[in-house]
C-alpha cells in the first residue's frame, strides 16, 4: 500500500512536467508564427490569387466583359466555390497551419472571403468594359449606373 502513494505522486509530477513542456512548445510555435508572418502571408496570397484567377476565368469573366454585376445568388455560390478552391489548393496541412496562425478556421475563411469581395469590387475588366460602353453611348440600365457611380 505504501508503494502506491509515491507511484501516484510520481505520475502526477510526470503529467505536470508534460503539461509544462507542451505549453512551452505551444508558445514557441506562436512566436515562430508571428516572426514568419510575412512568409505565411505570401503563401496565402499565392493561393488566393491562383484561386481567384480560376474562379474569375471560369465563372465571372462573362459578367466582367458585359460590364454587369454578378447576381447576388450567383455571387454567394461563387464565394463558396472560391473558399473551397483555396482550401483545396492549400491542402490539409497548410489549412491547419493557417487556421493556427489566424486563430481558427472561421477567421481564416473570413479573410479568404474578404479577399474575394475586395478583388471582385476592384475588377478592372468590368470597370473598363463599363467605361467603354458609356463612351460608346450604349444604354446600360440604372442599376449598373448606380454601381459604377459607387466605384
């Protein structure tokens, strides 16, 4: 019976040491993520740009060439497709790594969505097509005029 008490105390001490080591390694990993954030940002930027090129070319280019806005229901689907494509291009390991850097997967997805929305709003092809249509005097409709006035 007296052997169980030291054995139990040794087990508790061992678990406490393991918890301290784990906490130390986690804080080191966080510091490394902060130090290497420009590298993370560059890698994420590459995947975001690549995915946007694919989605824009496959699904949104026709709207840009016609100088029209993507309908809201289509835009929501394209946004989801964009998020899925970015995460697939990254792979599971990088997805976990970026989730760690951003805090969680929801924050990572929010940043991906913001990139997509910003990139869409800055669509130069649509803006140039719209300007060319106005210069040629083509009737474009009130909704598109209002959208162009916001830009």
